[in-house]
């Protein structure tokens, strides 16, 4: 199974942009990332035992368009190609494909390329970024068994000087699907301001989307992209069965109440009066999994119950991710009642859940004060007994002007 066509690589790379080094002056990502899917001949039709030409790679990787929001200044033109790994089929039998180099070895090299590039930015590469790099690389090249990989050297103009401070990788699976990851320092590209494009359009790879946002609206919209990327990556790491993954949806929207969260009891009363008549309540009530009456009466989560939910949610995710690691033979058999063994991505699973909550909190909190949003649960905190097959739940975070809705479908 290949991951080139999935949302996961795009979500992970866009999240890595936000978890990576930050420019100390703008407080924006110090590097720009672009994931691009394409198509090429299959390994059987055109082996990459020798490097494809720059012209071929431009076609396979959809060059020159690369960095969104930069216009032609974001174009990149291949000038050289280096093979990092290629698919071979020694027995010429069905299912006999493998890599000329071991996948774990290739993954380690790609991880080093990424960390070396990002570590030269401002500040040091912290734990979340390091864990996400390792998880992204393992997912793309080890779990999906995509053996072909080349590194592409580019220039900013046709026939121009090669750029030595960027990284461009092009992978190919056995069906000919390609995935390109391009990374460049933000300082080498035009700034996004003073008017800013919609982050969602940048994420979709539009090279020159219209600029219509002020800086405050851009940063608010960028938090929404961050939250959606976290939800996508976390869901892909937590599988409920062989065929079903956990689904997380996250939204933030204005409620129009202008609440004073520093006076929580008054804000709580006003929110409870408004909620049953809201469009969001009607929408949630229509979902088939809710028990009758629950969605119209979310209960307040105070500090203790909120902490309990966040802790239980993290442990739930780690337990299912560990089960998946066992299925993938990344860890040996273990007793679920004993302390769980370490496995690839265990720290990443924990970090994703924490950042998801923190990001949603930032979306709805009033940036001018330090007052925490009010928290409500529908089906939360949750209890899972041996007879259960998971849980459904909804976390509401209510700020002065906005409300965040985190919906979790973890029922197999």
C-alpha cells in the first residue's frame, strides 16, 4: 500500500513547517515546505538504476512550480539528479520487488538530510520536529515500501547556478506514483506580507493565490491549518482495526456572544442558554452515534475532569498505536497490563495530542489575556470497558468570541 496519494504526507510536511525552526523577527516558519504528487513510468518500465535526466525529473515531479505564494520566484528548475535508492526485482516474480539499499538505511539517510538542513536555521531543532521527521520518513519509505528515491539539485532560473541551501527529494512507488518534497529557507523567498494569501490555498499548492488577509487573520487561519494537520497525522498513527483509523475533526468558529471568560459562571450561563439553539448543536444532534439527549446538554469540564480526559485520550492513543506497532512487527509480543514497551512514533503520538489541544486553545482564546477558555464535554471523559469497542466524544472549548469543536470517532 502506498501513501503517496494520501492526505498524510501533505499534512505531515505542512505540520513540520510549523513545528520546525521559527524566524525570530517574524515568528513565522523559517523554512517553506512543499509536498507535490505526480506520476512517472513504473520501475518495471523505466528502472532508476541510473538517474533520470533533469528534464525527465521535471516532468515526474511537476517542476518548476514549487513554493506557493512566491510567484515565479518560487519556481525551481532541476539541474542534476542523484539516485539514493532504486527498486530491483531479482527473481522477476510477483511481489519480488525490493530496494537496492535496505529501507531502514535509506530512511536514516533521509532523516539526516532533513535534520541537517533544518538545524542550520535559527534556534535548535526541538523534540516535536525531530519526532515528526522520523515519523514522516518511516511512513513514506519504510511502511509503504516505496523503493525509488532521487535527490534533485535545482536552480532558481533555467540554466542558473545550483542552490545548495535547499532540499528536493522525489520518490516513486511500484505503480509509478511520485511524491516530491521540497524545502527551502523562507529568507530565500519573497515574504508573504503585507497582504497575505489564505493558508488553505497555500496548503493546496496554489503557486500564486490572491492576497486578501491582514496579518492577524492570516495567523488565525494558519492555526486552523495547523490543527487540521495535527488531526490528520494523529489519526493515521492510531488505527482501531486493520481497516479503520481514528477520525478527528477540529473546527473553530465565532459564536457571537462576546463572553467574559474571566467571569466563568456568567459566561457558562450565557453559553448554556445559547447552545441548544445553535446550528452546531443541531448538526451534532444529527450524527447517528450520539445517545438521545446527550448532544443538547454538554457538561462542564473543570480542571480535574479536563486533565483526566487529556490523560486518558493520550493513553488510549498510545495503546492503539502500540498495537499497530506489534502488528507491523516493530515490537515483540507484550502484556497489555504491563508497562508498554517503546515503539516508533510513541513520543510523536503523545506530542500530537498535546499540541492539538494547545492549538485549539490558541484559536479560541483571547490573545490579549491569559484566561483559559471554558471547556465542555459530550461523551467525555470517556470510559472503555472490556465489552466496548471504543468511544465517541466531543470537546468544546469556548472563548470570548470563538468556540473550538474537537470531535473524536474512535469506535471500531
